[in-house]
């Protein structure tokens, strides 16, 4: 079971091809390093290196995962407005 007292993060990285990947983690720096090492998400493995362009903290895993899902439903244009 997840520890809901820890901080939970939604993050967005920009891949080397310019695409955006949105994810959830409890440690943003570690997760970005995993993406760049090729051990992160399958989507980012062939699109390295990635660069962190956005992160936001949430108090609970549930809040963070709901926000991640919501952002993943957005069109690219809306994501780019969030990043601006």
C-alpha cells in the first residue's frame, strides 16, 4: 500500500523528438534519471534524452494519479499552455 503522507508528483518530460510524456512518481529526479538511462517507460526509451519541463506536488497518491490521468487526456496544445 502506498504511503499517503509522502509527497507525490505529476511530471512532464520533453523527449528528444519533441514529444511530451506525463508520469507519476514520488521522486522526480530519480524518475527522470531512469528515463534517461533507458529503464523508464517504454515510450521514452527510444526518445532519449528527456528533459524535465514540469512538475507539481500532491498530498496523496490518489490526487496525483487523477491529475496524471487528466493531463494525459489533454491535446498537446493544452499541455503546451500548461508548460508556458
